[in-house]
C-alpha cells in the first residue's frame, strides 16, 4: 500500500481516528488507533523495553495491524495501529 502523510491534531490515547478516502471513486474508511506503552518502573534495561514492546504487539487485537512505532518520550512509546480492511 502506498503512503500519504496527513497531519492530524493531537489526540488522547486510546482514541480512534477514521479517515475517509476515495480510491478510483470507491470510498473506504481507514481506522487508526494510537496506544502508549509505558515502561516506567518496570524496565531498567533497554532489552527489557524491547521485550515489553514485543509482548504488547504480539498480544494486540488481531483485527489491527501495527503501522508505526513512534519516538520514545517520558518513559512511553506510541504505537500506531490500523484496522485491517475487510
């Protein structure tokens, strides 16, 4: 799938973003979700953080696919998931 970058306003964690697009005149709704993974107080080593991320991704709802792992900040890292198309 090709990518188009669309800037959206800041959203709260666990909110969904729905984007309606038309491809060759056919309308599709793409759904995205941002999840923050926090490792505050649980991970002293970087390898522990990787383990936490792997588990979160592996255990995530299978109807959603990982699209992006964001930049870590304040002992958290954002994960962006997109709902799989039917």
